[in-house]
């Protein structure tokens, strides 16, 4: 019988997998996670099939990065859609973690850290803030503007992100969010075209 793997080691390994494998592993792992909290109010997770604890925010960052990888790697429609079930899974996991963390701080079994001089947690990409505020929802459905226009023309997007790139922030970049229905329809059209060949 093989020894169970350490949970933090497994979580760290997921970042090295190809995009689709990372998504499938997250879908398999997350439903079995139970949140807990350390004495210093760090968000932790445990899983029956793994030993030890892992840091929830490490997994949360991986989830956020995986959604962004869908855009950066020009993922297929199917891959982008396969990511979407992670949104409610991570939201529920962070909501449970928040309840446990707040109760531990209130009971005095965990000490709330100081957030002085750390700035806005959403702007800095803090997983708990980004996920709990709903800013991660649909992350896999963002396309760079050129790709979105090529696929859907002038159809209005369901979300927009503008930012500036470059050393002096001289290049404007725009990301447009497609709806689930747009992506599903395009995937079906693509499959229909392939079947006709």
C-alpha cells in the first residue's frame, strides 16, 4: 500500500501541470477539502486522502492563475467551460474558511494579523478578497480584444478589463469577457464544422 502524499506538496505540484490537467485536478481535489485556521489566522486546508495541511491561499492563487492561463494560452472553448465549475467550489470553500477564521479570531484561538500598509487586498490580488468579492467569476471566459472581435465581431461583451502594459504603461490592453452561452454556441459550431469535414 502506498503512503498518502503530503497535501501541500500535491498543491505545489499542480502549478507545473498542463492547463487542462490542472483544471481536472482542481475539480477532483477541491470538493474533498476542509478548511481550518492556524493560531496566526492563516487559512489552511486538509483532505482525507492526503497527509498534513496546505495553505488555502496558495491553492486560491493557483485557481486564479489557472483562469488567467485560459486567456494567456488561448485555451479551447471546452477547456474554458471546464474551468467554470471551479468558481462556485472556490467561493464556498472561502466562505467556509472565512466563517471558521472569524469565529477563531472572535474566540481568541487565532490572532488576526495586522494589515497596515498592505493596500487594497483586491488590487494586490489577495485570493480571499478576489474570490469572496466575486471578481474571479468567469475568469476563463476573458479573451484579448482582438481574439474576441475575431470570434464574436461587434457582439457586446459581458465584461471588460482595461489596463496598461509596458515599462512606462504606454500600451493599452483590453480584455473582453464572453458569456457562457457565447462560448457554448461557438464550441458547438466548431464541433459541427469538424464533423462535416
